[in-house]
């Protein structure tokens, strides 16, 4: 197994670190009620949220369209490199206050952020830029978006993890066949944004990474970016891992903040990440580092969340039946996150025949037009590599000291499946922003905010929804 781990420079800024630039905005009129009192068994409640910031999101900018040489239009995504720098600046400035108000309204203890942005075109886009605090509160685009958000909140610390990639790089031929135009209204005349032959951002727009905002109920004791080598070509995959002590208790929460790939890469990344987390938890459990006065009584809990980029695994029939077809083409790739769902599927019990069926379905789905740009050419190598990781994960998790295992469940889905009275509107189909917690935890509230977010629209605060769930944690390892 080739999973090599490296440690990037990690930056931690408590809310006192940038107090000189902290601004305060009033919370929204309605705050979602929380159940932060401990549960009867000396457990605790935790409100968790996840949001993909979409880099510098062009909030409320006119929608984009591709226009060919004949003048025909087709919708384009709200990708940042389809917008001018002036539009990105206006959009980011517009969303800063409403985003802070949304966070104040939900009041999460943990907010996992993906596609956190920093920097500007034409300057060094590296981790030093990502971790720079000097631009915060200056009213310009280029400051780290998580630090800007934190500066508008009270009582939150922030943990940064630099992914280090230059994002939203345009290619020389990107606007050759079709140019990019905008329309202020459905009937409005198209206005050219980037004409044929344009290459506005050849070095990229920003440097990207992760961030976790945490309330003062949680004391941070560890934070890092972990780089795994995944797949037959040993591609780098970075995620953020942090550890928190729940103040006033003997409970420890280990948090993985994830931005996944697509299709077969997603499947392989999920398995590699689960193995890496299990190893971390096992080592952490055995070390019992001196975080509390009585380390022997610490209880470890795992939370995984983020933009997983594939939906939850669903099957028309349980795999044990031998004849099951997923109702959508992407719903197999995210199966490693739960690995088992009572009454639905259990990868631990796959027979050789069903394993071969699994292999054929993964190969078939890799070739489907859906997310065609994410199709891998050497699919069999990726599948073979992944199934080896699956076998190793199953073997490792049978050990008595293993932690994590299959005991994860997606919190929003669990809540909506069991909700009977005063339930929020149903979740969107094919949701890819997910929050996982131990199956033994009790989900007491959950919702999906910014539901009008789409990959085309600029009316929402991002092209992703803001998801949150509150769970009561008992016991632990």
C-alpha cells in the first residue's frame, strides 16, 4: 500500500490573534435553538456544519453563458474564472456580511470550510499567501476568506490548512470556440466578458485550502494538513485533520475536513482516507497523550465532513440479494464512507461473486458521460488498487484496538429519515455536502441552508448549500 503522509506548515490563529481587526455584526433575528446541555450519560452535544466557499464567489453577479460563432447561447457554471476581477471583488464584498449572519444564525460549534481562498492574480499563490493575516479587514479582495469570516464573528477560533494549489487557471484555448458572455436578465442582450482568444488568468486566481472555525466550547489541541498518495499513479490527496477537547468534559473530537475528487478517484481517496484516519485514531487511543488530568478516561469521537463530491451510496436492493442496480450513476463511489448501512448494504459481507459485480459496475460507471472530465483511462488499475485498500481496511478494522471502522452515518440523512414532526423541507437529491458522525450518536437537529445554490446560479452565497447537524455523543473509545 502506498500511502505516504507529509506534514505541511499549519497555521493556527485563535480569535485573539487578530482581535485588532475583528469586526462585530449582529446575529440574525432568529438563532436556531441548540441543545448544548450534556446528555444524561455524561455525553455532550455538538453542532457541526460544512460549507464550500467556492473560492471568491461572484455573489449576485449576472449569470454566465457560452456563446459560439453563430451567436447561440448555452448556460455556463458560476466558475470564478468566468468573471472579471472587478465582478469577483464586488461579489465577495457583497457576501461577507450575509455569510457572517448565516453562521451566527446556525451557531455551529464546528464549521468545516472547503475551497478557502487567498491571494490575487499576478502575485505568488502559495501557502505563505494563504496564511497571511495582514490583509484581513482591509476591505479588499485577496485576504484569506476564512480569516475574513472569523473577523466578523465573536467567540470563534480558526484553523487553517493550506492545500497549496493554484485554482481557477485559464488555458490559452479556453475561449477559442466559444466566448464568455453575461446577461443581466433572461431577456437581456449578451455582454461580452471574455472574447474569443482571451486568457485572463493564465497563472490562476487564488491559492486554495481548508479551514475549521470552532466555538469556545472546543479547545484545539492538534491541527495539520495530511497528504496521502492515492491510486496506481500515487496522486496527492490533501485533507485537514484537527483534534479538539470538549471543554469541561473528558471527551476528545477528531475532525476530518474533506474535499473529495470524482468518480473512481473519489472511491480510492475515500478508502485511503478511512485507513489513514483509523491509523491516527488507533495511535491516538494508544498514546493517551496528556491532554487532560486523567488521560485514561478520555473518550475519542470521530467527525468527518465536507464537500465529498459524490452522493451517499444507495442501492435498489441490498447487495446480499445478488441483483441490485444503483438508481443514479454516482451513488456507488461514496460507499466507503459508511461501508455498512443496516438493512441497505454491508461491504463487509461481499461474496466473491458480488465483489466481481462491484468491479464491473465501477468500471461501467467510470465510462458514463456523467462527469466525463473525471473519467480515468486506466480504470482497471484504479479499481484493483481500491479493492486492495478495501480488503486492507476490512482486515485492519477487525483488530480489537481498531477505531472508526464502519461506525459512521451521515447525520442529515439520519435525521430526515427519522423526523416525524416539524421537519424541514426534504433534502435535495444527489447531495454531496455531507457530515458523518458515529452511528451511536443521536442526531437531534439538522438542515440544509442556501438550498437555492446551484452550479449555475450566483444568487446564493456559494454554489453549494450550507449543511449542518447537531448530535448528542455518548461513550466513545
